[in-house]
C-alpha cells in the first residue's frame, strides 16, 4: 500500500472481444515504479512482471545478455576469453 497517492479509475483499453487474460487490468505510474524495482521477463513465452518496494538491489540484464551474445555469435577468441573468465 502506498499512502498519499492520487489514483484515478479508467477504462485502459477497448477490451470488447478480448479474452479476460489479455485485457489490461492496471496502470502503474512512474511515481510508484520509481520507488521500487520493476522487471518484466518473457522466458518460454510466459510474460512475468515483478515489482518490489522498496528497491533492494540493482537488476542488470546486460552482463548476462552480453555473455550470451558472445557465446552464440562472438568470434572464437571472444568465446575462449569468456570461458576462461568463468573458470
């Protein structure tokens, strides 16, 4: 619960004909998002949104994505350097 925040009720989308699982249910403003950690993932075609408040650590996907990209498409020298760094 967040106190002292003005909220508004609204229809977020024209949901006529959409299954309930695809309808928008909530709109969260930056005043709330900025007070915590928000992550959206889509692993295995399953979209998951996670939010916690207060923020407790840095979430940074870039290093893992970089390593993945090197292993999948980097040159041999880059892959060897990454493998030796992991040991």
